[in-house]
């Protein structure tokens, strides 16, 4: 199984493909270098395989490489950040409490 996370700026979302098939996405709203992540979706055929976590980790890696900040409004994103504390610094310190971080 080969998975790839890529930005699809025309759709304002990061997408994950598994063996070249769209498996899910996380929507974003960008304001400069601040990315609000309001919704994550994994397609039913791919649920229960860790695809959502892989998608969010890939997204956070990409945003870290852009020196971006993240506002994780989707409740799933803070859960992934708690499992991967190396991404905590992406969330502005004064906003972390709002997301349970």
C-alpha cells in the first residue's frame, strides 16, 4: 500500500491517496501563513486503517515546512497532535487551550 499526502490548493485541502485512489482530505482556510483546519474526511472504504492520522501527520509536516501556524478546529487534529507532540509548536501558544492542547 502506497500513500501520498499532497496539497490541492484549488480545492483548499490536503488530500491523501492510497495506491493512486483518493482516500480522504482535510479542508483548510489559509490566511497568510495561518491555516485553519475545520474538517477531516476519510472515505468509508479506507476507514479503520489509520489513514486519517497519516493524512494529518503529512499535512502538519508540510505546514511545518512552510513555517505556518495551524488552528486545528477539526476535533480529530488535536488528537493527532497529542500523539505527535513535535507538531505542538504549529499551534500558537495563546490558542492551544482552546483546542485542548
